[in-house]
């Protein structure tokens, strides 16, 4: 039992997908790029979503977006629109689609796809500059991390 | 310079707010008399893409800019001095130095401005480092220098310093056209898991901050660049490699055909700007 529990914890840390999660290749976008169904069937943790958005090694969303609620974390970029109030004018489904693969909503967007594992030109192994081991990359964010980010974005009501 | 009195911490926190909004309007004059063209009308091949080409100098803080305005403050000039010694040192089986064939470093003024350049005899586009290694191996009987490493990059800095103020004028036509097109294709290719091209950052977003970095046009007229971040001179290909790596991509290597092509193309985007290296960047 202990071993099983440990393996589960390690899988969690490594960010591996769970069987119940919608796999990156199975995402169902509607014609506007939104994703109706939760990727995990579990509620997102907004607090964790905030951490992911500010963390350089995770979403690093503030590299491009200014978010007043995250102003304790330096530094906020200007490449994308400021996100204050986005939870008021975008639905959960729209936000899920944008975070998973923004190019389905905004054609040709510079915003990276955070739940995509193949179809890249010269994919690398993270930020090492080296070739990856397999021909599929782990998604930048796990299914649950996407849900957490969406939950946080929905808290951004005042813009 | 009063800006130097600012502490690093203040400068760091003030930067994103104080300079947001693009290139500044400062003028770059080195040693009080060497005027550097840091903004120029874009070359014709950029019609419809950019109106003006701008040196990366305009996107740096006043403190960093000031370091480039006086050769005594420019840490890159230490390496230029080392290269002058190297220039005069005989090496290899022929017992020759660079000076034996080329005279004084100042006699090479103008050379850096036109590289990378088509070499008719070799039937290839050569970067300055390729040409220097050709001299070393074929005329001096010495070992080739490692690409972008110490000796090579110091010598590029010397060649650049004696061309400072002269306009970059890299040929894009004739026999160089094919490689130039390849470089252009690379410039617009969205690489890595982040699917970003050079153009996404340096054409679509110059002037914007990406996290704490103020994006420039990614011009190379100022190379080699002394970076405060790693306290050494950095070559063009090494810089490209870092940028490609930051798209979560498998990079190309310094000296590779891809980066030679990209250097030719990126250099030509700066046609009209002054040769400015060794520059100082963060």
C-alpha cells in the first residue's frame, strides 16, 4: 500500500495524466475554440491556478499578461491583453479553450498552447535546447492545472 | 554619469514602468565624438514590414546605455585589447600574424559592415569567423578557432570596433540570395513547444515587455555584445541559440548552416544602422 501511495504521489509531482483526464489529442473545441467539458471532471483550485500563472516554470502567463490580482509577482509583460475582468466577459468553456490552445480561438496567436503535445517544428526537451526523448512532449500544464487556471481566471471579475 | 548612482535594485524595479512604450529618443555618441546611427529607414526588403530599424541600444536602461558611450566604461573593450595582442602574434607553421598580411587593425575598417558575404572562390557565404578561420588554416597553418568562443569572438569584436559608425551594408542579392531566403524562412518559422518565431517577438512585439525583458528588434549591428548577465562577449549565433532555446525548441549549433543563413538575413534587416559592436546589453 505504501508503495502504491508513493507511486501515485510521484506521478502527481511528475505531472502525469490520469486515466480519467481528457488527453491533449482528444480535446473537443467548438467552432469558436471553446471547450465545454472539464478536462478532469474535478473543480479547479483557483488559488493553485494563481500560482501557476505567476510561476516561470509553469504557465508563466504574466510574462505576457498584466493581472492586478497577481501584482505581488514580478514582472508583468505587455505582449497579451491585460486580464483584469476576463472572468466577467468570458465563460469557463471559452477560457478552457484559450488556455488549452489559444490558436483555436485566436488564429495565429502568439499565445502558446498549454495542452498540446505534438505537431511542433523542432520540439525541444523543455528549455534545454536538446531534442526530446520521445516524439510526444508532455503538455506544459496538466489537465488539472488547466482547470485550476480557468478557476482563477473566473475570479477576475472587475476590469 | 548620474544614472550610475542608482542602485541595481531600483533600476530593476523602475525599468518596466519607466521605459514602457518602445524605443527611447536618446542619441548614441561614443567617446564624445563617434556618432552611431541607431535608427534608420528600413531597407527596401522590409517594405510593408518595418518602417524604421532600431538598434537594441534604444531598448536598454539608461545605465546600460551609458556603459557603451565611453570605451573606458565598456567592458567589451577589454576583449578588444586582448584581440589586438592576438592580431600581432605570429602563429602556426607559417610563422605569420594577422598583421603580417593585413597591417593595422584599423586597416580593416569597413570589413565587418559587409559580412556575412559571398566568397566567390569558395562558392559559399562566409561569416567573419569563417573567413578568419580560412586565414588561420590556409595562410597561417594554425588551428581553426572554435565558433563563438574566446579568441574568435574577441577578434570579431576588434574587427567590429574599427568599423564602428559605418553603415551595415550586407548584400542580399546575387549568389547570396538563396541562403538569404533560407534565413528569412527561418526567421518566420514558429519553433518549439511555444511555437514562436523570431518575428513574433522582434517584429510583432518590439517595444513591449515580455516578463522583465524589453523586447528589441533583435538587430545584430551591435555584436559581439557584452552582456551584464554573463559578463562576457556573446556572438550572434550564441544569441540566436538562446532565443531558439527559449521557444522550448531543439536549437541549432553556432556555426551551423542554419545560423549562417539566419545571420545573413538578420544582418540585412539592419542595413543602414551603424556597426556598433562591441555593444553592452543586459
